């Protein structure tokens, strides 16, 4: 029959006439493996015969001030540069290469993550500490990108909503965690760098965390959505937007609660609401929970920025002591603070704790190794979730 | 007050002690702009003072066989390589650099997309033809990553589900389009390379397409989800999985319809169901619609692969003529075929059309310029959606 050529044959025949096709690699050519992970050891490789220098830039290497750490790769006779890193503790790491000074993502590793304006490769080291960061064979929740109307900001704004496995078919009302990102993030950060959906799926499957809805907001109120996802188009992201401390996030946060509670099957008691955030998101969680009296039964401050700027004028930032006293009198269930010993905000958090101690404000405090890092924030989330909604 | 240092001051002070912090760039240093888009002209720049050669690899440049087209950048006195491309027709394009033979994504452009094992930068040229590919100030639908149970594959599998703006609060039942990817894709491809959610949001807002639910499946049945999103972990994707023509997709497609119709508020008449796909997804759409008698009122084949391999044994691929006759007798509303003049599958589609003509099987046929490309598939989707559910 005329058309009984196989599609494979059609593919092969077409090589002679190919033009304007998506690149379809049928060559099966042997490619470099990078990263090659063996237990806690990883080998990185890059083919660059003409390069004079290839460095690995990686977040497990000691930083030099604010500059990321680097280490040189060695070139072999085939023009392939290589380096092995051994005994990496279980975690999800980021890296890239510097080839003669040019930043190069590993062309053999398609797993990339963006942090502000920097795109890096991911490499995962399995182990007890990182096991909840990987996708396991457990029931998976649904992750939705959704838009809520913000009257305050006069636009629809994007949120990420995690609903646990079985939510859609159940009739049970669920508690809600509002989970906030840092100054470099957006409504995608807890999913991409934070591995929140994997951590939630795994903790819930293990029976360690209660099934809950998690609403991940965008704390840069002048952005309707993450870079590239709003009508602003494909602009280059910057870390600081002008709105970071203008109290819009705190002022209009109720819109997000109202949207969640009128669009999802949720419990609406104080002790079924939690709010937590990292860095700037810790700042937001602190001031939102203090300004919304008797709204949140659980508060989590992960490496929090705790002070407003001196020129902040909003009432949101005023009379914090009195607001904290009200919060105390409302008998919250948990006020949780985590910070790394090397965090640049360590001293500020210590001062804030002293203030809390002075007013007998109860809190749980976790001091970890390390600094102001996603490595810590994933651990904090993994440790915080089992404490909620008990 | 002791803690009344501003957070900005804390950030600045911390420079002296910084270690183990996420990289936070407060330097405000002037960075290169790349790509710089001015109307239909784009300038690409890369700082690489030590490089001997920098090439632009881009999908608008003429291909050499299956190899993508390239053009040389020119180096200026500051070690910055630069090239301008003029009069690019409105579209969403992909590109990367080759620096002394090493594939380098543009470090000044955070917008990246993966196609199989290749990650490329995006650059968008605005215009009438591409306007629906950008996020506009219109109501936005919800995009959810969700898992359905597959008894056939003995695992949960991931789908992407688009529900139009207002779906959650409405009581109206909506029609459903099942939208299938090609051999290099997965359940994310129509969203990332295909800009399906933007096209849907915009066409619906313009009143040109009916509000509908769109279910985007993963046609590689041995993969539970896109690379990195299943328990297979962070493996390197390959184009061909062994399951491409083993009929699992067609055999178990009913599970996806059943899941959709029992989990979403949808119309269940034949003329409220559509199926469409590109390349391998066109093949799937052809055989699914032919094997599910009287299920789909609308069928779209975008640059379809139309023939099974000669060694395909499943009954799914047998007696196609008789199945098409049944389909014809069931009075479908639309059978739509689109292909580019330069597509390597052009001849196969011409043969298939001849078969359809021979049995008076009605179809709409669109022959476009170009080949087997996302540029065409976005246009086909944009043209096909307004024809549905009328």
C-alpha cells in the first residue's frame, strides 16, 4: 500500500530534504554525561577543547564575600574538562560553569532553576535529609497557577496553589498555609527552588503532615506575576522592586485570604490558618500576622528580615510591641523562628528574640548551621509542616 | 531603638561577614542588554573577551540539513560580541550561542525553554501574528498540573489542565479539547513552546474561541510525567521512548476522558469533545478518534505523522479505512489538517488526504509555509480553536 512506509522510514528519508524542521536528534550519538552522580560523589564534565579555563561555580563551594565559590576543572586529551566533587551532603544544589569568564549552564543537564536574573543547573544528592525533595511514588497533589482579583492593586495577580492528593474528590474542609517567598522570588520560588510540592506530597504520604492547602503568593505587589508571566512581558528580573516595604503586601493580604476561602473548601478558624515565609517573606509573615489580629494560629519565620526600613511610614509597621501583645493574648498555637548561625540576619533575629522574651511571647526557635540559603529554607519547611494543624 | 537599623543597612553591613548566603546582587552594576528588541529588529550580545568565535544559533536562520542555522557575531573593543537581526516576522523564537564550539545560553536572558534535551533562550517579536502568544491584560485561566490514575499503566500520570477564567465560580458545563504533543514533548510542551494558555486566554477574551477546558496529556506512556517530574528523577530526556507506537496511548486514552469527565464540570456530548495534536500527537489524534467511535466531534491533525510503523501489531492500527468510514457515518463536525509546504511529512499527509478523498471523507485542509515547527503549530492552534464547539 502506497502509504505503508513506516514513519521511521519517513523520518530517515527526509534527511535529504530537511529544511525548517524542529531539530530532531535521531543520531543516537554518544554524549557526555554531566553531572554523573554516584552516591554523594558527582563528576561534572564539559567539552570545550578551545577554552583556556573552565571553572565550576557551585553553591556548596565556600563563598568569597557575596561571590559564589569556584573551583577549576581539568582538561583531558579529548578536550573534555572534568572535576569530581566528593562527599556532598544530601541536598539539592545549584551550579554552572565559567568558560574563559563566560557563564555557561551545563549543556548536558536540562534541569535549570532561576533565582532573580541568574539561571543555574540543579544537581540532586539523595539521602535521608533530601529524600523529601525528590518525586516519590506517592499520591501527588495538584499544583495550579491561578489569578485572584486584587482591588487594592487594580489588577488580577497570580498565585500558586497546592491542593493535596484527593482534595478534589473529598468533602473534607482543609486548613491553609500561606507560604511567602524572599526578596528575590515570586509565586514560583517555593515550587522551583523550595521543592514545596514534593515536600508536601511526601510528608503527607508519610502521615507526618496533615493534608493542607498551600497558597504561594507574589510578594512584589507591583508585579502581577513572575517574570515573563504578566503583561510586562519578557523583562530582565531585578531583586529589589520599589514596593518591598511600602506595606502593600500586608495591607492587601486579606484579598488573598478571602479569595482562598471563597474558592477552596477550607476551614476558616484561626487554628486552621498558618502563614510562613523566608527572608522578606518572614518579614511579611511577621507583620501580616501582627496586623491581622486573631487570624493565624501558626506563624513561621524562616531567616526573617525582622525590621522595616527607617523611612517606612505605614501604620502597618508601627506599634509592633502592642500588636505582638495582642497576638500573644489571642493564644496562637505556634510561633516558629528558624535561622542559620552564619546568616547575615542572625544578629537582627537575636535582637527580635530578645524583644519577644521581654514580653513573654512564646516561640519555638531553631538555630541551624549555614546561612541565608535555600538549603536551610527547605529544611525549615520540612520541619515546620509537621507542626501545623495538630 | 536597638533594632531600628533598617534592613537595608543590615544588608550592607553584612557584606563584611557574608558567607553561605544566597547570592543577592546589590551591586546595581550596569549589565549588557541581550536580547535588545526594537520592533522587528533584535541585537544579541555576549561578553566573551577571550573567545575566538561566537555564533548565534537560531531557529529563524536557514537550517543545514537537520543542523540549526548559525551566524557569526562580531567582537568589539570591550570584548563584547554582537549581532543584529532585522525584519524578523512576529513570532516567538529560540536561540542560543556557540562560544568556541561550546553551547551557551544567553546569560542576560532568563527566558529559556526545553525541547527534548536542548535548552534554548526565547525571544519574542510582537505583531499581529504573534500577539496572542504574549500575556495580555485579559482574564487568565487556571493552569493546573494534576495526576490521574492509570490502571492500564499501573501508575498515576501527570496532565496539564487549562480551565478558562471564571470556570471555578460558574455553573456552566464546558466543552473539552484534548491537546497532544509531539515525539519530543510531554504534558508541558503545549504550555512552554506552544503558548497554549496565552492563546486560549486571548482568543476567549476576544470572543473568538468558546470558553473550554483543555487537557494536555503525556503521550510517552512509559513516562508518568515530564522529565524531572516523576519518580524517575533527573534523567537526561531522549526523543524516542520505546512506547511510541505500541498503542498504549490510544488503548488507555479513555482513562483520561473518564478522569476529565468525572473531575471537571464538562459537557459530555460528542460535539463537546475535541482532540488535536502535533506530529506524533497528530498520529495519536488520528488513531484515537478513529478507534473511539462517535466520541469526538472535532479532530485536529497538526503536521501529523499519519502512518504506524510496519511492525506495529496492535489492532488499534488495523482496518483504518473501515474505522474512518464509521467516523464519517457518525457525522463529526470538523476534521482539520494543517501542514507546512516544507514539512518532511508533507508527502505522507498528501497520501493520507488522497485516501480521505477516495472515501468522500470531509476535512478542512490548511497548507502553510514552513515546515515541522512550533512556529506553525502555534498558528494552527490559534486558527483551530475558533472553529471548535460552534
